[in-house]
């Protein structure tokens, strides 16, 4: 399949989704930039909208501005403030049909609200590009581990004995090899959950004993294993993409953006997930989507003559809310967080000592990592409270 064919199918998908008063979310990454650029081809005075953060390592508005200038869009940026989280915490948490812990939902809501105030009724999102063109870092990372999994059993056993099971495994060099082998020994899709909070602490330390006894702790990973096995391809990359279609997109990204746009009263459309685009990507061989460790090489080739060169070379960055950072400095945010967690302790879901441990680790260790876990717990409490539970 040619570059031209791919560019045309994406262009057609964007064009079909443009109607009156249409704007586009613009983060400055490959996908949102592509959608915004294609929209600009077919619309007079194309409007794009971004959310910025006054926090180091989180703000991408520089790259959004590059795309906006490149395609001459009428670009508007709203810098989200900590007070806006406090103001909207209850409404956003309670709007979802179930507790929804992705912190970027707040940014999606504020951006959609911002666009609606500027007369927009329909927003185009770039969601899905990474999951159909193989752009997530985990795809390349897991590909490395699969080299070990595909090795003959005798080679795996010898390497395991020589490195992972060796008394020398704590020595630099040996320890790196041991870490690789220990991770590679875990089969997919289980390995994808290595950094899940539920796998970082003993469950008995996290949850109340009665609560833990009332749930099937094996259900989530069993469901993922079933989905992973459903994929008709035996290729590891294709199986991971299929898994992300079923979970990352269907249960997370699309729920997040769609629900937040619905709350504001506007429609949202995802051109990159149009049937024709997805079908096209299914014709691409896995080694075309992800040659060696080169994420999005094919896609970048397709749009090299369309996007800004700085967009093409932009490093990958996730869209996260600096909640953990702000919680250290913003008293209102800290106050509502602590109030929610004190109420959550009474519900006998989490161990009270575990909640205190997370707060302590947030203060003394990694504010972003533990800030996300605190966000999840606060959202749970706010959602339950919204349902009078």
C-alpha cells in the first residue's frame, strides 16, 4: 500500500466528519495535528483548541502552536488552573456511569467547554492513531521481550540460570540481564500489567479483608487473556493492538472524550477510527507498522510532506494532568483531596494505613506516580458520594 493511498483514506475520513461549527482538539502530536491539518484543507477558518498546564514536563502547547501556524488555523489555548479542578471535581467524577480514574478527563472536559464557548458544536479528535498505526512505547518494549520468549526452551533455561537465578544477579550488568529475563518470563498479556498499581503492592496491604474476599481478583486479567487470545493473528504486535482496541480505546480513551463532550453538549467524532482507515491499517504487515523499534515509521513517511518537520520529530509524550505536582502546592486541591480520602477510609474498601502510605509516598517520593493513584481514589469517593452510596 502506498503513502498516497493512506493519506487519501485519512483525508476522506476527516472530510466526512466536518459539519457546521466544527473544531478540533489539538495537542500537537502526530494524530491531532493530522486531523487538524486535514480539517484545514476542507474548512474556511478552521478552529483548533488546546489545553495548557503551567507545570514543567506537562505542557505541550508549543507543539500545538507549531501545527496551528503550519496550517493557519484559528487556534485558542486555555491554561487549566488548579482551582478549576476543585470547581469541577464533583461534576466530572459523577458524570460517568461508573468510577472513571483517568485524570485527563478533567482536561478533556475543560477543553470541550472552552470550544463550546467559542461557538463549536462538533469536535474532531485524533484518538486511535497509536492503536491502529502502532505508536505506543509499550509495543516496542514488548517486542524486545518477545525475543526471549521465542528462543528455544533450553536457551531460556540456561539464561535464566546464568543471570536471573545467579547470586551475581544484583551486580550491575548481571542485574540488568536478570531484570530483562524476569520480565520476559511473564507471558503476554500479563506482562503489560507489570506497572499496574494492583501489582505493585500486596493486595492484602491495599484492601480491606472483607472487601477483598467479596471480589474475584482474577477476573480482570482473565478477561484480558481471553481478548488477547481472540485475535485471529498469531503476531504479538497485532494481538497487543487488538487488546488496545478492546480496552484502551473502548473502555478508556473514547469513553473519556465522548462523555466529557456530551456533558458540555457537543458532539465528538474520531476520523482515524473510521472503518475505512482501520481497514486500511489491517492491510499493513506488522513489520511495516513497527519495523525494529521505530514507532510510527510508516505513518511519519505518509505525512512527512504534510506535517511540520518538528511535529514529525516530536518526542512521544502522554497527555496527563499535573495533579500530583499541584497537590503539593495548592492548598484548596490538597484540602479537598484529604477530605475525600478521609471519607473513603470509612467505606472499608481500602486499608486506612494504605491510604496514609500513598499520601506519604506522594510527599516523599514520586509525586506524579502516586498522584495518579490518589486521583483514582478521590474519584472513587466522589463517584460513590454522587450516587449516595
